[in-house]
């Protein structure tokens, strides 16, 4: 939901108000990013428990991606949402996974917009016809590990030994590090996979980035379930990809080699990435972003009117 709030901050700069309908945990994680609390408000939603989800699940960041369909079912809070809509009477409603929202807004004569912050290429890894997902059952973890026919990049999930590889680089190579990770598949915490004696870096175990995190912040941990990191490395040339073996796993040696290729003094790769970062910062300046927001507002007015 972070990009939704970033957009709301931009809109609030221009005097537009907005209300977020979110679980309490999400509100706690986002409220410090609210730059205009007099225009941006949070309304808590109670998320009912659904069989198959861990007790207390409220966000996509709480669960592995293959359980997202269960969270979507738990987020069917239409009675709560309808009450808020009736009381606040908004001009427009933006939603992501709550596909049932238009059913409510239609009765009130309010436009509903499906607003996705995940790239089309990432969504396509599940929705392309080649995936051939049956309507009566969700896609499985095993199926997610194999990209559909014709998809340009391979994807795997982060496994326990890969977490150890990330952290072990600080020991044999003496590199300081910052690691922000969710628990690997099948693990309750990151701690059990961390090597002892890693004293040169900082490990963040309570990472709550969701599906759009890599898009929001290039400093975010790379989730290879999505293709944004590959786009950053091969198209934008602002990141470096770690070489993997035939099973798509990476070693601590290859990880360290990739880091050194950027960080070593006089590195051509490092100089290129630094220059490309500078170019993109200039291109994505405030004037350009403002023009996008202004166009967005214009489109909203056209929809409402």
C-alpha cells in the first residue's frame, strides 16, 4: 500500500483528500509516511480469519505468495467497506485485490478504479494463457517455481541456504552488509538460517514489504517472483544480477563477486551504474513527476464528470 500513500501525498499537495481502508497492522506500518494527516485519514478494517491462513494474517507480507488467494478471500470485508462509502460519499474509489468493490460502488453511482502497482510483466507470469490455470483451484507453489512457456526470465523463491549465502559473505570476504529479508519458504523466522558470528552487518528480520516493494524502492530486497529486478539490471542498467547455477541458485562466492564488481575502487561496472543512477535521477525529477500527477488528476476529473 506504500505507493498508494505516496500518490495520496502527491494529491494532498494539491488539496485533495483521501481515506484508506486497511487492516490495523497495515495502518501502523504506513501512518509515519502520511505527510498530510489533515487530508489523508486511515479507517481500520477487521480481517476475519480464513482457514488455511496463519492466525492474525492481515497483509500479503505476512504470508507466502501462494496463499494470496486466501488473503483475498479474508479481505472480503464488503459490509464494512459499504458502511464507510455510505458515510463518506467519495467521488472515486481505488482498489487492488478487492475485486468486489465495483459491485458496491455501482449502487452509489461512484466510479471504481483497479489500481495496480505491480508491473504488467510480473502479473503476466500468472495470468498469461500459457499458464492455463484452472478456474476451480489456485496456482500451486510448484507451478510458480516454473515460468510459463515463452516467459523471458526464470523465477525461484528464496530458500534457506540462500539466506545463509547472503549473510556468510560478510565472513570470508570481510564485507559490511545490510540485509532485509522475509523468512524463507517453510521457515517461521530468518534467525534460524543466519550464520553465527556475523558482526559486520545489520540484519532486519521484520521486513514487511509487499508485492509492490521492489517498484517502490530500489533499496528493497529483490523478490525473484517478479521481474522488476531483471528489468533494473538488464534494461535500466542500474543494478547487477548475480550469476546462478543450473538450478537457479546462487552461491556466496558469486554473490560476493557481483558486489565487488560494483564496489571495488575503479570498477567500470560501478562507474556505469553510478552514472546511470545519476541520469535516471535527473530524468525522474520533480517536474516530470508533477506532470504525471497533474495528468492523473485530469483523468480523474474526466471520469467523475
